[in-house]
C-alpha cells in the first residue's frame, strides 16, 4: 500500500514516463482510490500538458549566424591542426636551418669568424637555429584567424632581421667608427663614452632603423602600440644576439656588451616607435 | 563507414564536431536550439539577456569542445550545466547590483501549439491557459523555475538534472516536486483552482 506523500512524490516520474511497470501500477491503483492524490495528479497533469503546448520564437537569425561562424572557425582550426600536425614543426626546423646558414653567410662577410673557436661557433649555430625555428613555428603554427599576435610578432622580427642583414652590408661601420674616433666633431663625445659606450650608441641606431621600418610596414592599426612594439622588438633582438656575438666576439667584451645593450634598447624603441607612428598616422587619416 | 548524423547520439556528434565535422555541429545546434533558447527565455525573461546568454552558451560549448569527455556524463547534462552556470552567474550579478528583475516573458510572443483540427475557441483557450501558466512561472523563485524547465522542456532525466544542479537524483526529484507544488499554489492564487484554470 502506498502512502499519499510517497505517491505524490512519484507523480512527476509518472508524467515523464520514468516509472517501472510495477511502481506505475501501484501508483495508479493508489490514485484511483485516493481522492486528494487524484486531484493533485490531475492538476500536475494540466500544468504539464499546458507547459508542453507553449512555444517560444526561435533565436534571432544574427545570433544563429554568429554561432555558426564561431563553429566554422573552430572547425577550420581543428582541420588545420590535423593536417599540419607534423608538417609545421618540420618546416619550421628546415626554414630555421636555412635562415641560420644565410645569416651566418651574411655576417661572415662583415666579420672575421676564424677568430672564434669552433665549439663556440657550433653553440651559436645551434642557438640561432633554435631561435629561428621557434619564430618560424610562431609564424606557421597558427591559422590566420586565430590569435594574430604571435604570428605578427614573428613576421615583424623576421622582416626586421632581413632588413638588418641587408643594411649591415651597406652600413659603413668601419668608416663610422673611424669618423667617430678621429673627427673633431665627435671625438670628445666618443672619448667620453669610451669604446663600449660608443658601440652602445651605434648598436642602438643599427637596430632602431630596421625595427622601425619593419613594424611600420608590417602592421595595420593596433591598440596599445607601445607595448606590442616593445614585445616585437624583444623577439627581434633575441634573433639578433647570435649575430652580434659573431660580429663582436673578436673585439673586447665591452664592445660586445655595448653593442648588445644598444641593440636591445634600439629594437624595443624602434618597435614601439614604428607601431606608434603607424597608429598616429592612421588615426589622423582615419584609415 | 560513418553513421548518418541524424542517427548519431549527441555524444557521438560532439566527438565528431571536435574532430572537425561541421555537419555534426549543425545537427547538435538543431537539436538544442529551441530547448536552450526556451530555457534562457523562461529563466531570465529579459529578451536581450536571454539572447546574449544563449549565444554565450554555444560559444562556450565551442570553446570547451576539447575538454568534453563523453565518459563523464551525457552531452545534455554537460550543455545544460553550462546554461545553468550562466543563469546562476547572471542572477548573482543582478542581485549584487540590486537589480530585482522579474523575468516576464512577452505575452504577445507566447504561442500555444494547438492541434490542426482544434476550433478557434479551443486555440484561444489554450493560449489563455499558457499565459496564466507563464504568469505563475514568473512568480516562482529562479531555482524552482529552473528545475521545472529542466524537467519539462530540456528532455533531461532526473539523473541528468541532478548532474546539472550538482545534487543527488533524489534531491533533484524532491526539488522538482516542491516546485510543482509551489506552482499549484500560485495558480490557485491567480485563478482559484488549477484544474479550473488550466
């Protein structure tokens, strides 16, 4: 025999058709003999049936479209990852190796590599390949519509390095140093800065120009240009460090330190300045 | 050979979507569009908030697709847990800001699905009944309204509702029963007897 309280608690399960045959039979037997429970059952059923007859409008089409777009982008990303699972790291490594060889070739034209011990050369080569591979992986490793920043940073740093390579062949470095040391105009400044300080200034100028050009040309209008430019500059100087070592290792530690620190400051400043300039010009022209 | 999408379970569709099958997502969307939209509209009333949360729910589903694991429960309970959390967060936000918003559906938009052979009088009566029920539902506390929506419209079993609400199946059943009793009382207040009103 079923109690009223227990019977009423089973009413929803009865409406939902979730009761076992035995329980359903016992409950219906109770409902047919107990008037109060029968009333509750009828009321529950009326609520349940009216609820089932309600119909709301469907979501607005623009919401449906934005959901479908998000799903399409997610699917594209999944397919892309599946297709490029191994291809991207392998390609990044190959490009990294090629870029290292090319960079070493360019730097060997302007620096005497025979003065550097073979072990150091090997370590620098491995480090450079790793850095290049990482940057190429950032570039190739993401579809264009997902997370554009790492991709943009890698593009900027590679473009800046390419410009740096070309300009380093054109810069009259030896003449510049000679001019600074012996010109009556710059000699006092050069002496006050000492050789390390002078190379700090030169490194800064050498890094600032390609980085400014690369960020200005590679990017569209962007929010927080100073911060993003500084990050892109940091990535560029990382790529540049092995090259600076190859160029300055035969000289003094002061020159290497001054040149590297100057490059870091010049890269970060150049990156920020290039993006800021682009941002300002586009904001003014409304582009 | 792959099964036809229409014959796949929700869980299989979700796994296929995770692997990059857009058709599987479209099938899932078709199955859950109305159920989720009704859930948000009934729970929150406010059209814009319901629209936003409905969209957010699907965006979260898309974003969390890699974390979905079929062995951890049914897809229905997973997706309604997302919906439940969104409603809960919105209600908390409203109460923190002192917004006591009575969720009221737009009565003009309430349609009752009537039979093809029903007379105009029967259709009108069904619409009136639906409007009364809606008013009664609006007076329920959110958690009771939610459990009724989950048990009536979402098609979830009590075991799945308990997963969504984070309680035992018995507690979910008990909560749904109390909500129905409360709804009856409100209907009495609104109309006299429920079986007269509905």
